[in-house]
C-alpha cells in the first residue's frame, strides 16, 4: 500500500516499468515524501517492488512493501555528519580556519546557512571569560557559510567575517540568554518575526527562500564561554527537530574544544614571540673594533620560540665578545634556559674571564639549571656555546667552544677557513676542561658564528654541511658587508622549511691604528709616578685632548700609585684612544682592589673612590699572571 501524501508519481511508474521489463525486484529503495500537502515535515520510506509471476514464470502483477524508515535515515545522517565534523573540524591550530571548518561542515548537509560568532575575548590578544560573559559582550563574526546573498539587504550576511555582530547584543537577543543559561535556542518562522537578533535574517517574498527555522547553540569549552553558532534553514523544507538540536550541540561541543585549543595556541604563541624578542638582543651594540650583523630564524611550523641565541658584548680595552649558543628544543623551557644562559654569559663576561674559563663557569651554571628541574625532560636538555673575544689592539681573537660547530673566517683576500678549535662536550656534563685558541686576524676579515641548524637542514652529516658552507663563503665577494654575508648564508644553505632554529652572527674586524694606543713599562718606584703623569700629558697633547688631560693624569696617578704600593712587577701603563680614553695599569699581583669610603683622619684610601667619580666605568680583569685595572673616561663632545 502506497503512503499517503505527496510522491513523485512519474518516478514511481518508472520503477514499476523497470521491474516489469526486467523481472528483477527493487529492494529497499528510499523514497522521500510528505504525508500531508504543504507540510514541512518530511518522511522517508523504504520501498520494495516485487514481481509476481504465474506458474509459467510470466510477470502478471507487482507487489509493494513500504515501511517508514525516517528515524533510521535520520540517525544514519547524524552519524555521517558527526563523523565528518570529527574529521573536518580542527585540522589546524588556526582560529579562523577552525571556525570556517565548522560552518562548512554544517552546510548544506545540516543547514542552509551557518554563522559562527565568537566573543571578542577569544581572539588573539584577549582572554576568554570564565563563567558568565561580560555585560555587554562583543560578538565578532568568525565564519559564515551558505547562501549569504539570500539573506536580503539587511541580512546578517552584511556582518562580514571579522566584523562585530551588533544584532547579537540587541535588546531581547537570545544570544545573551543562551550563553547565560548554557542552553540552545530554537525559533520557528513565527518567533523569528519578534526576534531582534534575527531581524536582519527575514526576507521579502522576492528575495528567495524564506528562513523558517533558526537554531542557536552556545559554545563552551572547559567551563569558558567562547561564543555561539547559528544554524538556519530556508531551502531545506524540514524544520529543526529536537534530535537536530542534540546533533548540533554535539558538533558545536566538538568544535568548541578545537576553537579553544586554537585560541590558547594563539595566546601562547603571542607570549612566546614576546618572550623571544625580549630574550634576544633587539639591536647589536656598535663598536669601533667590529661591524656586526645577525639573523635568527625559528624552525618552520613552530611558535617562533627556540633555544638558539647570539650576543655581542663590549669589554674593557676596546675588546668585543662574540657569543652564539644553542639550547635543544623548541618550547618555552628551551627559551627560558636560553635566556638564563645568555644572562649568565653577560655576567661572566663582566668579569673579563678568558673564553675557556667562562665556559667552565657556564657549564657549572647549566648543571644548576638542570638540578632545579625535577622532571625527566631535564635529562634531554642540552646546550652548546661558542665564545670569542677580539682585541683590536693586538688584532688577535681568543676562542673556545662547548660542543658547538667551529667558526669560519672569511679573509679579506677571499680565503675561507674553519678555526681548528677543540670542540669540547656540550654544556651541563660537568667536570670538563675546555680549551682555547688564539688566532690572528687582519683588518676586514669576517668571523662567522652560527648554530647547527644552518649546516644540517637537508643532510645529517656535519662535514657535508661544512663543505656547503665553505663553498657558499668562497663565492661571497670579499667586499661583502657582514649583513650581506649573513643573508647569503641563510639564502643559500636553508630550504624554505627548515626543522631547526638558526642563528647567524657575522663580525667584520678592524684593529686600532698604532697611533691610537701606547704602552709604557713603569718601574716600582714612587718617584716614577710623576714620570707616568708626564708621559700621559704628552700623549694627550698628541691626540689633541688637552681639555681631558688633567682628569686623565689624575686617573693614571692613582692607578700607578696603587700598582707600585700594593702590586708586583712588572708594571705597565697603557693608554687607548677609542670612543673613550682608556687607561690600563697592569701588575704581577692578583690582589683584588676594593673601593672604600675613607675616614677624615685616614691618609689614604681615596684613590679608587676618586676614580669612580671621574670615569664612566672601571674594573679589573685577570690574566695568566697578575691583573689589569682599567678605567674609561668619556670624551667631551
């Protein structure tokens, strides 16, 4: 018996003729129809047409078996849609794309139009609201899908992606009620007429299919309100049913977790990038001894946070320290460890330690960092470092490394060499003796420091990476600036997507002219202090610094007097004219000087205190034998 209501009679007759002509039964054909004319409710029947034969086998009649399978079909559709939502939503950690995937999954299988409106706090740079949304909240359109042109001139389609949805916060809006109660809102066409939030969704008869069913589902994740999703039906004659509401809530709940993950990722990435910028030098200090350039590239596909770092540190005597390091990993812990190591290197550099001594202290510091971490991941944390100090007076560079790739030197004549420097183990192993090496450099030579990621983007073989780097530098003209050398290495050696962080630091060195520094040997006799002052006066006159001469004489007098009284021979006095006037007095004693405030009745003890008032900075550095006390005096502009 055929079901009542509207059916496609022509299609039914065609199926019957096929069975009559072929004699083959049609089993379980799904037919869609309406039991009542103009009824929005749609049913699905399973129809089977069977041939009835006489004893001779001739088809003499047809038998129909019809059953209502609406619920079965709806359940199957919901399962398919739920599966598509699980696969198609959240394929990336991009917030906008996740919202768009939700809207595209819903249309056209579940709804004709879908809008995803998220609270403004969900987007990057904001914080989601715990519990109830703020009053009034600001909804922003994150995605839309469907026939937006069918929404009329005043449609919500007029709210473009990225714009605020003012309809959502209109008086009487179901958005706020849905978010507050945490319940979905289902409106029919009659209720739409009085819904302020949906006023822009009504159509004139000539605009196309009229929206007859409107479903709003609030979006929550981890107890945090994120926004709401609106599903609309117009071309689809079926209204949303209670089962549809449950399905929509399941899809939105799945999507909410993905949206929340994307939002959290964006916030953490912003934090990571801010932290990265604060940990790396914003600009390299300028020094007359070197011209530097740098490049840092995070690993492709990561947050921009990594453990590679570099630094340029001005030292006493116009010297400059160049540092490059690499901490294993691409996470927050790696960046924090990197920042702590960089701070430790700067602190140790202020002590003017030799590169091998500095790495020994840095190794101890790395062990302390690891001891502070109780998690097993600390065991996998490793770090390498290369520390170099260039002296423009001697034109020599002192280097040491801890498990780091060897530095390269691009000579002014075009030759390329890697410094034969003992590699040493990575930092954090403890009980290791690092070795240093001194090399001579000519004016215009470029020292290239880098991390391991520059050498091994394609191959795991270090020697192959060094060979590629040598070839690249060999083709670099000697006249290239440090920035051009840096850019060439990155361009030639790195693929578009690289798996490791990369830091490159290039430094073109230049020595001080011979007429800008002078050294004298001073015998340990008090009467020779006056001789030191005379030599200082004459040298300041040669440099045309007569106005600074008196202060420099006073500084030299105090430093030489202290060396004669409390130090040991040999005693030397060196004056350097760089951006400041630098006075250095060296002696064979390792006794450390201290500043103290002398009493009114004391005959001495005011020398170093006086120097602190007359100089920009002063300090002590220790050599293999003895120490050097230095003081920098600013020049008058």
